[in-house]
C-alpha cells in the first residue's frame, strides 16, 4: 500500500505487527485481523494530506497480540528494517502495548549503528473505536520519524517520545501507558514537538548492522519477602545461560533462612550470567552498598545498574546471540552499549 504523494520525498515505512491499535472487535474479544488496519488508515484524513509525509504499510503475518511475540518476531521486524533501510527516512512499528518495551529494547541492540528513527507505538483503544488514542500516536510517530532528529529506537505514546530501552509499560488501562522513569523523555509533543536534544543518542556513522537473536535460555526471578530460594534450585543448571534477578531497592536480597547465596553460587559455577536489576522503576543497583547485596557481588553477580528488566532480558539475548564468552558478556552487561544504562 502506498500513498500517492509524489511531491513529498520523505517516506516512512509503517510496520504493522498487531496489537490493540489495529484490532477488531469480535465475539471472542479484540483480535488482530489481516488487512483491517489498511482499511482503517484510509479513514484518517490527516494521513492523506499533501503536507503529511509519504508512507507505505508493511503488514506482518500473522498479526499478533504482543503477548505472543517472541524472538522470531523481533528478528523479523529487525530484518524488515535492515532490508528496507535505504528506501525510507524512518520506521514506525505498530505494536501491542503489553510487550512493546521488550521489543523496543530488543531492536535497540539488534540494530547496531542505526542512524534513522525507529519508533514503536500502539494504542490502548483500537483505531476503529471512539476516543482511540491510536490516531495521535500514529500521526505523531510518522511525523517524528520523518523529521530524522531522534535517530534511535524510541517509543511514542501519549505525546511523549521515550528511549525504547528505557521505557516501561506503567498502566494497563490509562492512556498515559508508558514512561521511562530512569531516563528523561526524548521529546514532548505539544503544539510543536520539542526535542530534548542532550538526551538523544548521537547519530551513528558506519552503516547499519543487523544482529538477529538466538533462542537463548534465560530467566527472570523476582525476589519477595519469604521467598524459598530452594524451589528455584533446579532451574539453576548449566542449561540456564543468564538470569535477571529483580531485587529490592539498590540490589538487595533476603539473607538467612532459605538463603539464595548457595543457589547463586551454583548458578555461577555452572556458568550462568546473573544480572541484578531493581524492582524500583527509578534509581540504580549498587552492589555492595548494603550487606544484603554484597553477598551477590561476592557470588559473581553483575550489576544491571539502572537498566529495566526489559532491557536486561533483551541484552542477555543479544550478547549470547553474538557468541561472546561469559566474561565478556558479564563485562558488557555493566557497560552502556545502546543507551540502556547510565554510565
Ligand atoms: N494485548 C494487547 C497487546 O499487547 C494490548 C495492547 O495492544 O494494548 O497486543
């Protein structure tokens, strides 16, 4: 599908992956339907104005509720961007909100050297419904993608442009559904789009590289008061390449009864990369600040600093997919490679 606007050279590719924005109401609830979004887009006058950037639509198959997204879909989105990179000034990915922050994080690592905007967006209310937030999210995302200022993987929602690998879904039903609590917004869309230029990644040179992900066996474990770590011992084998521990505050875990430490030591001995993230949306992990975290450090865990769990998961996939050795992966988990953590 292509818009007939020969006078406008700026062309954006919309990649439709599924999600609420393009869903149709059926007897079984909202579901993505092939070809339905293309029809919806025809009914939005702004998308067809002469002063609007040109765009093409690429629909993935099958369209998915983003809860069903996995590494293969991330790879496909990355591949499409890589293959069509030279033909477009920017890319807008329509995506379900549930796992949008994971996909944004994954693409930020997968697309090395990105020098054009890649913006994920979606909506809480389908485009076909009254009061849909999808219209502004889509129109603004295309405009921002065509401007070529924020040349990184970002996420646009409710008038905010966020760094993709810093974003989190904050509300299951509010229209202000995303934020990046540990990083400033990249732009605010008011009457005009105001970019926060110092917060943007520098435009990279050297061309785009595409690093598809492998299906690396990794896990996430959220710590809670009274956790019986022994229950998790069986998963800490050499089969587990990496694990993200979601700890309290600055990286703390319960000490004493039901001790985690022997299990962490076992995981470490079997070569698992243990990354410590915080359950707090903002602030940073500081291993060793408290006695309750220094044991993790001693056991060989690495600090995820202010990385979101979403970014830590995607980064583990990425680094293992590159085939790096464990020591390099551990070192790189603590280093900033795509704007995902504060140096
Ligand atoms: N379950 C939907 C999805 O993530 C929710 C949404 O799009 O808002 O695909």
